[in-house]
């Protein structure tokens, strides 16, 4: 296994924790990959905030119907039972607590569970959008992300420096190096790459990692 997980492998690991029959919203971009890796015998019902519930996988190249897109403007396919509805009804589902899981990307996650996944800077996501509803409407909020930025700075921090998407909303983070829960305002280490020591992981994390018991090996297939 390489020194860190690829984006595809992080998405695979996050998919393993989605229960059969769960209603799930996947954030635009990287989190959309989670839908490819539903474990055998389980089927999630995917929701997109522009008004589709229960859609299928992406169509093959050249077979797209551009009237059928998700919130990230990616083409989707229909499954038996797929439902369409108004954008306002979609947000009523979100705000009404009807989603079991939301999986989002992040610029920063604080040990308190605060999430920053947009920026006022010239690059990146330019507005908070529907994520601010998702993080407080879904029953469980998880983040998938590289453990550090491109220039090696921690993305898991004591306090976020960027504008917040939500406060105390994230409960689990799947990174390129580890799986970390957020409990009682602290990062709790659950899994890490076998090749990485706890001290090495801590050196790349911007807040203290609690290790209350045995840490499982983070093992994923070569995808």
C-alpha cells in the first residue's frame, strides 16, 4: 500500500459505513465518488438537492441525458422508483431531518466538529450553498478529505480559520491517512494506515489525537 490513500480509496472506505436503505446526500465533486462503492447486499437511496431521489450511476460516455443531472451538473441515470420534485421540497427533506447521512468535502475540520468547506478567496468553492442546510439537517455528517493540504498544512485543526459551513456538525472524518471520530469536542483516532505510527500521524494533525484504545489498521483494496 502507498504512503497515503487515493481519493478513490477514501471514498470506498466511507461507503462501507453507509447502512442498507439509508437516504444519503453526497457533496459535489469528490464525495460523489462514494456512490460507486456500495457494499454487496446494501443499497443506499441517493438524494440530490436539485430534486431527485433514488437516481442511479453515471451513464456511459455519449449516453448522457442532460435533462437528468445532479446538483454538481453531472449526468445521472434513473432507477425504478426514482422520484423528481421541486427544489424547495428537496430542501424541506434536508431541513426536516429526513436524510440519514451527508458526506461532504472540506478545507478544514475542527476538533469541535466545526466544518469549513467554502472560501471567500479567489479559488475554491465561492459560496456556502446548500451545505449549510445539509450539515444540520442530516442525522449523520461525515467528511472525506486528504489529511493535509497540497502544501502540507493540517486540514484537521483545533479551530477553523476559514468561514464556517456549520458548527459542531461533523462526527467522523475519513482521510488519506486515518479514520477519526469527533467526540466531546476532541479528535478520536479509530483507524490509521499500518505503515504510519501514531506520532507520525499526530505530526500531520493540527490538534491532539486521543487514542482511547486499540487503533485498527486502515486497509482498503487497490482501486
